[in-house]
């Protein structure tokens, strides 16, 4: 045997506090023993993050130490500031949550051992580091008061949102958050193994660059052979190697014959996610065999920044395998404040919900964590492209040597760990820090700005970018998001306006302007953040609240809202087009208000996303060619109001059901301009298809359309957005009898040979609070079961906007929800995520439409 490993678990924890504080802490524990997310426990548990904690363990090794030349202690993830003692000897320290640590314990290890990790509060450490940085301040000092967070998070290499964010609580965790193990070996040991598929355009063939790092403990060189095999590609190659003593890196180059057909990896909706099993066998002197296996995917990615006819600036879009792809999706945040609660089942549920909503991209946002391996493996499997930020967000950062050394180790490790995943299509240096600096979020004087610009370039260009270019040649790198891309580079790595519509990507938020007015949105090259808040469903909130909390103005509702003015903004935006709830029953008013915030959010993000999708092929007033729409945000970290479309635990909000439609591969988009109604056809397909467009008009008081028209057959070109239909609104109303803006609604869809090719979309001709003829709809459902799926046969007495089907806390999703019901009957399917019964669904089922709160 050439290697022995042993994993550790079941650690003992204790707090380093004085006796009086210890007694006080025990009282606090007794008073706040509920779930950390229950009511106000983020405040009740604050004392934990301000204490210093020790993790300790005594253990006996299951192998004889004397047989091994080298013994290492491996810590895959330590959160964050700790001193490590092994058998009462200090062997090292940690200061970075995102790094992997290895300590040589050969000279201190025994058969029976003790280990201690003495943690320092990350909150107190950050404050000390900030205080010690005396040359100039590094803002921001603290988050806004409404976030109820901790200060100086930019001074510690830790999950930035753990100190609080405008959608999340402050839980600055400390402890061992990934595996700990002991490795013992003779001769040599494989420390890491990584690879990158590279396509040679000139030779039109694939190559594989493989890198393996060894620790050679033999006093003599170690020779041998390496055999790399990819059976399904009929590829096998043998290499002779000789490893000198010490730390050594082996680089191998594998050529795939151009006569072999290599199937490429494609994003969801564009092709298959074909991968190939590869084995790498190291047969070394002394009978030492080391074998690694991995899944290899082949794909190319290019970020295209080139001039556009009729528009200043440059394009900003991605080609995968040479094909331009519109990026559709959202932004990913940590799925929980406590990573041990993020299970494989939860990750799969959330990521399956991404592709079920016709998305192809997630941006892993820079204020969270580099996700666990399984996250990226699932993205590879499901065809989800990943825009990967490095973990810096909404702050300026120090650049003293100790901080830079820690960052360099972090970045080098993460590149090696992640670069073999085809799902990752771009590295981005940070979230919003170029904009924060150049738009002067922190009120830095003009004369002091050069100091901060120098620090910015030092961190993201001279360190992070340098490491990316050296470690990964297979995908592009940008310094920030938003950024102007090539223009930012030309301006010296910081742009005067990083949010320009003519370059790079933009982040856009506007809670005051009417979100139904598409003219308020930027006709940018790429929208990587935008969105509106809503509240999660009552069944989600109920688990972490009590009866006195169930009011929009309760102490709980105000406490849970971490975005300044957020609750008022939601009601203001909803009030522009809907009547606000006025029930005499406070609980009913609360539930109706929750429902209305989800209606508002879904409709706002729908309008904005459809604007971006229909802008992909046109230049209007020198702006356009939008090639990406990633709304903020996909998921929730706790049960609270946020921009998310998936609630904490994975329940779909109305927005997520809308996303399933507005991200459909074929979509008709309706809008008005200068009192003319237009419909664009949007296609993400690779091929052209012949089809027709059907346009129908209903009055609010009739389930029969008052008029309908079908266009001539036309060919919808793949990968384009084109105008299909236009008609003055006055002509449309005249043609449809007695219609007025207030009394009628328009719906439309694409079809071929009587087969629906797109979702049925709709356009409101007026605010719904001004709708005439809208009457209370009586909606009933008959539930039946077909295998594991449940069928809901719905019947309505009247036209019903925003029909919401809810089964409380029963995990699962409907095939459609939040829809406009213009026909008497409709069938909707329910896909349970856990075993359930028809009777449970019938007991939990509730249906709401907008007519119920009017």
C-alpha cells in the first residue's frame, strides 16, 4: 500500500469566554433555542459570532505511523481565522475561507493524537485589520443599518454576505466547513490533478492539456509511465516521466485524432451535454500505481467584442462552439447561511428548476462562495453555463502583502479546482467594484482617487488576472461586473462609466419608474443584473414566524426587510397598476399583499426580460444587440422579501413560472410604441421554422374571444428577433367591436399545423386597476393522479388574470401558474418532489386570482 487516508468528523466545540460571559451565554442559548431563522434569531444569536470558538478532537489513527515517510493534515475548508495545534504543537494558521490547507505533521503525529482549531471571531478580526490599516480608509466601513449587519467584511477573506446583505441575515459563521483528513504516503503523492480541453482551429483538432502535481518524498528520482485513455474516443497515449525529489509538476499533452468525431458540450436548449470518461494511470517505480478518473467535456467559448454597424462601442456576447448564444438566466447566491444544510438534494432541486424554466446560465455572484464541486458537476450535466465571479463584492479592498498573498493562494487553488468544468464560461474579478470606485459610491475625494485606482488594478489586474491568464487559457476573463470589457482595458482598467449601454454588461435597478413602460430599461449589450422584490409565500413565512408577525407592517415584516424602503417600493410599484388589498381580515390582507407583490414582481421582470430578448437583433437610436438577460436573483438564503424567483427551500414564486415562459426558446413578445401595438418573434433555435402567429382579443367579461386573426405562414429565422405584427391600437379596438383599452386584453401565440410552438403571451391595454368588466371568477379544480404526476382540471366562471395555484408546504411545482385564464377550462399538471397523495393535495389546495382581491 502506497498511501493511507483517514477522515475526521464529530468534533467537540467550546467557546473561549470568561466565566460571567459563559453563564450569560447559557441563558441566551436557553432563550433562543429555535431554528436560527426563526423570527428575530439573527439578532438573538449575534453573540455567537462575537466569541472565539475552539474545535477539538482526540483520535487514534487506524494505521501504523512508522510505516510512512510523510504524513499531512489536509483541511479542505476552514471558516476562517484559526490557529491549529496538533498534539499541543502549533502547526499553522488559516485566514481564508476559500483556500485549501495542507500541514506537514510527520514529526508530531503519534498513534493517539489531539487536534485543536482555535478560532478567532471573524467580526473582531475584521475590525482589528481595519483599525491596523492606518494609511487610508478602505470603505465601506459598515453595511446600512437596515441590514443589521457587521462591519469591515472587506478585511477578511470570508463569504462577504455572511456579515449581512440587502436580502440576507448576518450570520458570520466560524468553524470547519469542509472535510478534514490525514494523508500518509511513501515514495510520492499526487497533490492535485487538473486538465483543459483546447481546440486547435488551424489544425481543426482537439487537444487535452493535463497537469498533475506531485510531492516526491523519495531521496532518489522516481521514474515510470503515464497512460491516458479515453476509450469512447479510441484514444490512448503513453508517456515516460521522471520525478525529481520535492514538489514536481507533470504536464501532459494529449492529441485527439481529427479522424475521430468529438461530440461537443452544449448549453441547455442548444444540444447535448456529451462527456467522455477518461482514466490517467501513473505506473511508477516501487510498484506505485496512482489512478485518476474524470469526465471530459469538449467545448469552446469566445467573448465577442467587435464593432457593430450603426452603433458606437462594441458588442458583448458569447459564442459556444462557434455559435452565438443569448444567455438566459439569473444570479446565484448561497443557498443557506449554513453550508452544512446545503444538501445534494437541495442543489439538484434548485438547479433542475433552472433548466425547467428554460434558463441556460447562472452567474455565481461575488459576495457568496465558490460553490461545492457537486454544484459545478450538476451544471455540467444539466447544461447550465456559469459566469463565475471571484469572491469580492460591493467594496474596496486592502492590498497589503499579507492580504494579496492570501488572495493569490485562493485564486490559484480555485482555478485548479474548477477549470475542467465546461459549464464555467467566464471568470469575472468582482461584483460592482469598478462601478463603486468610478461612480464614487463611497464619496472619495478626487485627489485621493488615484490611490484607490492603483489598489484596484493591483488586486484585480496584477494579481487575479495574472493568475487566471497563467492558469487557464480556455475561457475569457473580465475584471468586474458591470464593466465595459475591452473599453475598460483601454481606459486603464477602470472606465469613466462602467455601466455604459455601448460596451460590456450593465446592472440596472429602478423601483420608482413604471416597470410596465419598457422605455425605462437600458438597451444595453448585456444585462447581467436587474430585478424587483417580492415576498415569499405565506407557507414559507409561516415556518419562521408567529401569529403576531402576519401583517405587512409588523415588527417581523420590517425586521425581515433588509433593503431600505423595500416594502414601500413594492406597494408603490404594485399600486401603479393594481388595487391594493383592503380586506377587513388582517390575515387575509397579509396573504393578498404577499400575492400582489409576487404578481408585481413577475410582471415587472417579464416586461424587462422581454425587452432585452426582442433587442437582440436590432439597433435603435444607436443602441441594441442585447445578448444576455440574467435577472437578480435566482434563490433565497432565508425566508424574507427579496428579488428571488425561488423561495428558501426551492418553492417556485410566480416569477419563476413566468421565467419558464419569457425564456422559452420561441416566444412572441408584444409591446406598444406611440399607440401602435407590435409583436416580435424571438428565436433561440439553431434552425429556421415555418409558422403562423395567432392574435386574439377578449373582453374581461367574456370567455369567448371578440376577434381573432391568423397571419400568413412565415419563416422564423433561428437566433433572431424580428417584427411579425404591427397595428395601431385604435384600429385594433375598432376591428374588435366594442373594445376599449380598459375592457379588453390581447393574447397571442406561435403555431404550426395546429401545434403550439410557443407559450401564449398577452398584452394589457390598460392598468388592471382600471379594467372594465372584470368580475370575480369562481375557479374549481378536479384532481386526479397519473403515476407520480397529479392532474388539475380547472374550470372558471370568468376571465381570470394571474391565476395562482397553491398547495401550501407540499414540495413540488406546477406545469404552469400565475397565468391569464381566458378559456373556461384548463389542465395543469403538478410534479411532486416528494411522495404525496391526492387527499393531501385536496386538503392543501387553494386557488387565487386577481379578481379575489378586487
